[in-house]
C-alpha cells in the first residue's frame, strides 16, 4: 500500500512539474530552464529566493523555478526520478540513496556544514536534564532536527531514545505551532523560528550553534548525468548561488525583505536575531566539508554497513568551486 501511495505521489509530482515546465517553455523564451527543489523554509535555503529578488537568474539567462517538498528523502527521490535537476536540501537523503547504490548523485556545493538548531522549551524547563520524560518536537524522524536532538543530548550525557519522547511535527513552523499549542513541551528549531519562540515566552534549553555539530545541513546537489548533459547550465546556476551568497552576507536589508516575504515574518527584531545567529554558520564560498558528509555516513553505518566503505570525497564534485576560485568569482 505504501508503494502504491508513493507511486501516486510521484505521478502527481511529475504531472505538476511537467505542467510547470510546459508553461515556462512558453514564458521563458531563450532562457535555459532549470527546476530545483528545496526541503525547508529556512534562511540557509533562502539563496534561490534572494537570487530571484535580485534578478540574478535573469542576469545569467536562466529560467529557474523552485519547488518546495518538505522532506529531504522525497526531494532526493524526485531528483533521481528526473523530476528536477538541482536540490537545495540537507545531505542525509542523498547520502542514504548513494549508500544504497545511486552513485549518480553528487554534491557540488555546501551552504551550511554545521547544525544551528537550538532546543527551546516551556519556562519550567531550565536545564537539559529537565527534558527527561518530556515531549520534544522534531520536524521529521531522520531529519536534521531529529539528528540534532540525538547528537546534542548525546554530548550532554543523555540518550534521546530513552530520555525523551520525540514527536514528529512536519517542519520548523509546525514545531513552533506545536510549542505554542502545548502539544509538545520543547522543540528543536532553527532560525528564525527560535527567535519567534523566544518572543512568545519560550526559553533556550540547549544553544545549538555553540555545539558546532558537523552535518550537511544545507547542500547543493545534482546528478552526474545532469552535469554531463547540462554542465554549463548548472555552472551558471552555481554562479547565481555565488552572487546570492555574497548578498546574503552583505545586504541585510534585501535579505530581511526576502525572508519577511517568504517566511511571513515582519518583526525586524526576530529577523535580526535570526540573521546574527545563523550567518556565521553559512559558507561564503559554498565550500564542501568532508566532516559534514561523514556525519551522515556515520549515522547510516549502524543500519547499512555499505556506508563504511564510502568516503565523503567519493560523493563530491568540486569542479564548479574550482572554476569560480580560478576566475575570481568569489572575490568580485
């Protein structure tokens, strides 16, 4: 029954993307069409939004459309099926598929290589030890937020599987809503959701950025076969991401405008708090990080021994990063 539901999902997804592509072919003229997927509405995945606002796709003659799928594994599956050519997403779904034999997947850039989630809870939860027996919201089991909860508690001498009750909410906004509604006692949230939670009276229980846990939280992913067929087009997309990264790090006014529009946050204090906490963790030069991808391999290895034979560099292609270093694109 699950397989039938999955087939129906991807049939509908292909129909949607096919209709979108047909529409765009009429609208785009000579621009090269490119469809991407992202899996979280967060600041670290905001560079396509910034690029659109700044006119960068038009500048590089790209007609790029971003489709939101709130799950890294599902976004990975859609890419493998040929429904999209670029992912802006977490590493875990792609690494798991690579371990299972889909070696066509390849990481071409990194945006965020550490976890910056924090744990926030009700006012009576003052220390990590106070989380014992509590309901803790995570986006999805196996997601970045779930991994953060496991690793953060482990570093503090606790066991997530024994000491807390993890509750799957669906995503960051849903975790915040669950906190406010009282269906969870604490939740793992990334900026700007953490600042929004503080504004509603919740308090930090674990400050995640201080832990600097290596993880491929947001990566740029494609297929090797896509590079073989459309290498220059993907190269122009990477140029767009380079310029969007520069804007992300230097033009707070534009970034706040974009985040406010897409995340529906108008409180400048919340946006500023989120920006200040998140920006130090974001890669200015889209650098890939072996330790970040190794974290996913280590997570998978206890369940699939094939992960032990794979090295992070096996999953990387640095050609676009090297090209942009040589051309000075990162420094212009």
